[in-house]
C-alpha cells in the first residue's frame, strides 16, 4: 500500500540548497514495514488553497488506489491571510479545502487522515505558546469530529514534546544555525518553523507514535516502537 502525504514545508523533502533543513515526511517511512511505500508530495510554502490550485491534489487523485492512505497536514501557510494565493479562513475555506482532500481519498477507496499542524517554536511563560497556529488546529479537530474523519493531533503532541524543553534547549530541533557554518546559510538563520534533520526525525517518530495509539489499521504496518506518553 502507499501512504501519500499532502502538506507544507514541515513535511516536505528538501532540495540540496536547503539543507540541513528537513521535513518529517522524509523519515516517516523508517517506521513502517516494507509493505508501505511513502509518496511524500508535501511542498514548501503550500497551503490547502495553493496546493489545490496548482493541481497537486489532482495529481494525487490520479495516483491513489484502494487501500492507500492520504495524510493531510496544512495550516502554516493557510495562516498567511494577507496572501491571496495561500490564505484561508480556518472555519470556512480551510475546512472546505480539507474536505476536498478527504473526498479525493474516499472517492478512490483510500483512507484520509487529517493531521493538525506541527507547532512553531515560541515560548510564553516557559511553555510553548499554543496560539502560534491560530485557530487552524482547532478547526481541523472540529472538522474531523463533525465528519468522523480520522485525526492525528500533531499540534498537540508536538506542543507536549517541546514543552519538555525550554527556549534554549529546543533550538536543537529547528533550523537554528550560526553564521559562517553552513554553505547554504552563510549569514546563519534563526528559524522557528522549519526543522533540521534531528527535528524532522523526532517529529516523524511523534507521527508514528500517534498512529500507534490510533484505531487506524495502518498501525499494523508500523515497526515495533516504544510509545512514550509525552
């Protein structure tokens, strides 16, 4: 079976000129048996709106088969409401767009799975600020509940995970690079959204753990992992 990933830069495979940035979708396959092939179609900078407008959902519709899965994770770029090509409203257009992804999967007898947005890195009074993604995670949760769509609450599990760290120690998971260290970032970078390889591998494990705790049949194809309650 195939696991398709539709999403943004937090999941996407990175170009060489972006390394050491990495996306969790690059590593999720490491947690599955060889019965699962990952088709990571997440792309940097995309929202539900722009992903659909560019024909990327149509591309999935032409490939996905009965028995496959579609993981759907957006929100970071939907949040950019000042951008007409990407911005959506959480409780109207964002939910409507998510339903288009769901319907493509169902129409092709595949299983859609909604994933709330991974958190950004930002601390408030020593804890991750749960408002960093606005209403998009909650809109996704509500849609999943209302329409009985499987949900992996990645926003919640990533917040819980990074709450085990502080503003300083959590930097190890993100694209936080000093100047004159990496050829792709000669001036350095302080990025609180995108992951480095450690962060991407860590989030991939969190996705696998969330799947293991779900009722989805796909969890039977997970390699043995120890699930930690963060």
